[in-house]
């Protein structure tokens, strides 16, 4: 008896589904973007191995949760300081060279962790020293890495490029810790560090094939004055200031990751602790995998505000409900909203910030999304001690919603941003067209 094939989907539905798929135009049009994206995939997966292995190694060496948490403290200041300086460097030198040198430095630091782990009695202090140095080198690299994409991708494909980058990062956020847990359990932290070192080797080979990305003509030399110039520019653009302020508000009041172990215990769901940590990443991944629609958005300020309100509302509901499955669903929804917010922020920045300032503004951005989560952990822990775990979560989400709404009202230029009419976006678009017309040959798709 022959089976009857299912009827084909209506044409309109097929078109709508295709519209949800990620826009792969940057991958097809830019060889350098393909290399950068592939490098990021490999490096991200390797870094998650170390991200999991380091706290486990400290736990095994000390048995102290305080000593494990101390890693975050030693990372914060180097990340902020060198992030601002890295932004000035990114505007003054070949961004591809800076990314390459920093990647080599990160690989060397992972090798030092491997050497320490192979000692008969691994030492504790080198782990903290390496953690601080990794944060410093990451701070130097991140602005150059973030500001590299607009130089190798056509201006109209920036939203799609960020969505594609987010796709591999979110896959790494979900798969990386799971893989790391298996590797560490089966083969030990030494193997995790060794695989991370190998991943940096592959990443370096890919990055080395990207063409040079020299600084704009007349670029300002890196200095404290240059850093201050970037900060003043950010302050002068109230739409940019709104993106930073909303991000800090969302993370400060509605980032309760630090109290997830206590939430799992209160809900009598210790088995779900890993799911609590991974739920928001799963929601972000779902948005990344269906991000085709984001390339058709022009009002990125409104997109950002609505997404931030959704993040706060989802966290509020996560604190109110007492069912673990509903909590996980709310956290996934929050992660999806955060991903939409990230796409809006990145697009607005890359579309409207002049190339000669993009590195320094990426350093300011690094400051905003590094400080918020760190302070958010402190807020969540303190609030939980005063009003309980679930109270700390829902109250933080509610304050986030209120804060975002007030910021949107106070900064109307953010809501008014439209990449079709914004003068800053028009100037950046014209400069990109002039640069592309200045002799660079188009790169055929692979």
C-alpha cells in the first residue's frame, strides 16, 4: 500500500517561513566575514571549556564558594580599564592585526592554565593572575572585534551580520557548557584546557587570512584624550546614551543568575539548576535561528525599548510563578527579548557611529554591559536576603520595566531613531559607500 505524500504548504506560508530564517547575505557576500565568523565559532566553543573548567578547578583546590566567586572580582577592573584603552587602539591601528595579536595572547594564557593544571600540585594564585590577564586582553580585543564587522560587511547587511554572530554565540552558550561538563567529568580539566589551546590555534589560522583593515586616515593616536573624545561623543548622542542606559538598567535590576541555586532549592527542583542557567540562552538561540525579520526593521530604538520591557516583564513573571516549568519558560522568553535588544543595539551603533570613533564607542559599550551584570548579581543577592529569592526576582523585573519606561520618556531621540532618516546613519552610509568605491574589489561568494 503506497503512502500518500502530505499536501504542500501554501505558498504564502512557505514565504513567511523563509522570511524567519537567518539572513545569510553577509556570509555569501564577504569572504572576510566568513573567516571571522568561523574563527568565532571555534574560539567560542573552546573558551566555554575553560569557562567551566576554571571554577571547577578552584572548587577542587579550595572547596570554597567565595574563592570561586573571587574570579569575577579580579576580572572586572581589567576588563573595564583595558576595554576603554582597547577602543582607542582599535581606532588607531589595523583592527585585524589587533584582533590577531590579542587572540594569540589569549591562546598563550590558556596554555599557562594547562601547564599549571599538569603540575603534580596545581597552584591557586596563577589561576587568578591568568583570569585577570585574560580579562585585560579580552578588553583590548573586544572593541576591535566588534568594530571590525562594519569594515568587512556591506552597510545594509549589518543587522544580518550581528544576527549570524549571535547565532554561533548562542549555540556556544547552550552546547559549550554541556560539552565542557562531559569533557571535565571524563578527562579532567587538563583536557579542557588543552582543547581550548587547540581551538585558539585554529582560530589564529582563520584570522590570519583576513585582509588588513587599516585605520581611517588621520586617526587619532591612542591616549586618554582620545578615550575622552569617545566618551564625549557618546554623551552628545542621546539616542546612543539611551541604549547604554537601558542595557545597564535591565542588567542591574533584572539579572538574577547569582541566586538561581537558591531558586531551584525553593522550588524543590534541584535537578533543574542547569536548565535555569541555560533557559535564557535557549530563548536567545531561538530568536537567532528565526532572525530573518530583523533585517526589515528600521526603528531600532523602539525595537530596543520594547525588547527591554519584555525582558523585565518576563523576569517579573519568573519571580511570581511557583511552577518550575513556567519559570523556565519565562527565562527563555527573557533570553529571546534580550537577543532582540542586542540586535537593535548593535545595529543602531554600527549604522550610526563614524568609523573613526567606532572602536572607542565599542569600549564604552563594553563598559556598559560589563558593569550592569556584575552589579546585578550584587543587587539580586542583597535583595534575596531582605525579601526572599522570588521577591528579589519579581521586584527586580518590575523595577526594570519602570526604569526602561522612564528612560524611554526621558530620551525621546532613542524612540525617534529611524535608519532611513537619521543624519548620523546617512553620514556613515555615505562614508561606507565612498570607502567601498575607493578601489576595494568585491569578494565573490564561495
